């Protein structure tokens, strides 16, 4: 079982991963092995500091191209492969990224507002009134923060001329990127299915966690007309069929937000099992079973997944806004490295961080602080510090933030993380993986197939059509590729953690209210 094309015999399941920086399609065989991959990046639109947008039309074009590309590559690498061997397609997506489009023309009314975007910070404070961030937490499991989709919808309705009237008239559709992709896959203006799944709906601030339905009172409070909202469905069922990219009448059979898809792909089906995904941001989830666990330690309570008519499974989640994108920043904006992989080589030339700590609060701080007013700092600088020490501090920032989330999960659930399953592009960095193990003081395990986000979407789609019989069959596919164990002196760990927490405090309170332009 490898991450390279595996061949094997069909049939197969495909998964589309519509991510923050790219869209890709992966074809998997019955053993969960990768048969073919195609991927294409899309533009990151940065109109103002803290604002991040995507062109949804560009993304849809890319999705069609990567589906066709993956099928073409499978045909080249696997003797006898035809697109008819693909029996279902699953969707996984960047969560919270918010789009409104005209249901009659299929055209977006504005660029999608990305999950990292902080333009709704002032609006969230206004919506909090005297209660603050916890105003809707009891129903939704979420703090009032610029991260989530509901306030982004409100911002668009307030700032695009005539949009609210069109929305209330039923002419406008809202979706996170799963809804946009599914609507287009299943016909678009010609009968496309306007749906979302429970995991994505649970990231809007508009869904009641227990009823798994839109909360009309919260929608009214935030200012989102229910006419724009998609139907909420389970994570694993047939929503419709698609003929896109060379497929013909293939069921579109799953949707999972990317981090819940990774939880599913890592086969964290038992209460207390946890995974952490290291990509543009980092997201750690712990399965808490069929009962939502309220967080008092700065985490999010979210839906982990729901398979068909089964009871939903909930999770605690800690979200870190900037991890892999910090390495990109070091490469693209600072020019300190030539490629992302060089960060490990450079950091490994020194034994420690030289006393420097880098807190990358570029979009504020997410869990466990939820401070949209925070901005990044590098603390502890002396003339001794070199770019190698900064490279080390960049990697340590990801590990320390993961440690803070693990501590919060223990406080909320009473369950200690004893092993951390990891996935995502940054897991190729062995120094980072060892640092994680050292800082958390637990083994860190990487599976053979690191693309667990796509794998989770494929698994859920396969379950929906009977391709795999049950979750036990999925567990049998999981294989360990590498493991790192702690080797850091506990006294040193505690000392450095205190320094990290000092640096975090220095990030807070930087952003001042600004008048927002219309546009």
C-alpha cells in the first residue's frame, strides 16, 4: 500500500478535494490505494490585509480538469481502465469558505470569501452584543468568529448592491465549496442539487448541532435569509449523478468537510481517537462519539460525520490558521528558502531555535484563543539568531500550537491523546514530526496513504453504494508507514512551552477597527 499509483483491478472510487490552494481528484482502489492523481492550483486573491478570496468559476473549471486528468492518468497507468470502472465520486472541501451565486445563471455574485478571511471581525463583535463570542455556542458548538460562514454571508448581503433583495426573492444560492461543486456536478442551472452535508453545515454558525437543521432564529439574528440555504443531508448518501470530466451517470455519493474527511480516512471511528492534518492550516480532531461535548477550553464542537441514516458522530476540533502557509510565506514573501522542502534542511543545521519564537497570527489566532485582533510576532530575537534559527522556529510554531490544542482536548473531554495520527503535506517533514512527538510527549504515526482527506471522501462514497460493506473493512485498509517517539527532556519541554505562551500573549490586541468600504 503506497502513495504512488498502485494499479490493481477495478472497480474504483474517485474523490474530489476542493482545497484552499488547489483542487485535485484521486482515484482509489478497493484496498484504499492511490491509482491516479491530478491537481491544479487556483489564484489566491488578497484585496486588503486580512482579506482572502477565491474565484469560484476558476475553481469549477479546475475541478472539471482534474477529474478528466485523473481519469486520463488512470487509463495510462492501469491496463484496461475505463471511466466506467469508477462507481462513485465523493467530495471533500475547504470548509467555511463562502459563496453566493445566481441560481438562474450559475454565476457567482462575488468572489468566494475564504475561511482565513477576517473582514467580518467587527460584525462578529457587533453580533455578540453583551454576550460576546458565546452567543450561539450552545446551539451551534461554535464561537462567534470571523472564521465561520454565516457572518460572511451577511457581509456579502450588506456589501453587494441589491443582493439582499435578490436573496430574499429566492434568486440566490449560498454554499460552502461542497455545495458549489455538487450543484455543478449534478447539472448546475439544469437541475443541480443544492445540498450540503452535516459536517459542512456545522461550520456555518447557522445549524443546530442536535437537530442537524438550520436554526431559523439564529439565521434571523445574523441576517441570513433561509431562502438561500441548501438542504442538509448526511455525509454518505447519493445526492445525484454526474457526467463531468468523462464520467457517465456516476453517483455523487459523499460530502465531508476536509478535516472531517481526514478523521474518517484515518479510521478514527472509536471515541477518543484523534488525528491532526498539516496543510495550509492545521486541524486536530478527536472523536467524541454520539454526544456533542461542549468546549470550555477554546475548542469547537462539530459534527465528525454521519453515515446515511445512522446517528451522527461528533468531534472536538482545534483549528490553527497558519502552518503550511507560514512555510510558503518564508519562501514567497521573505525569500529565505527556495522551496518548501528546504525549510527542513535549513532548520536541521541548528540544534534549537536560538531563543526565537514565531507566532504566525497572520489571520488572528484560532483555537484555543479565538482572537481576530491578533497579528504575527517573532519574539526573543537577538543578534545570535540566524535564518536557520527562524526556520526552526517556524516548524516549532506548528508543533507548539498542536500542543495547546491537545491540552484543551484533555480539559474538555477528560481523554488524553495517547497517539496522534497525522496526515497532510507537512508530514513529509521528518524534523517537524519528531518535534511534534517531543512537544506532545506522545508517539506520532503517519499512515501509508497520507492523502487521508481524499481517502475519507472516497470511503464515505463507497459505503453509500455498498462498495465497502462497513467501517470494519475500512479499518483493515489502514497501515502505518512511520512513527516518531518522544526524546525531549521534560524540563526543557516545560521551559520552552512557557516561552512560547509568552510569545502568544504578545500577538494580541494589534488590530484596530477600520471602516469597511462597500464593494
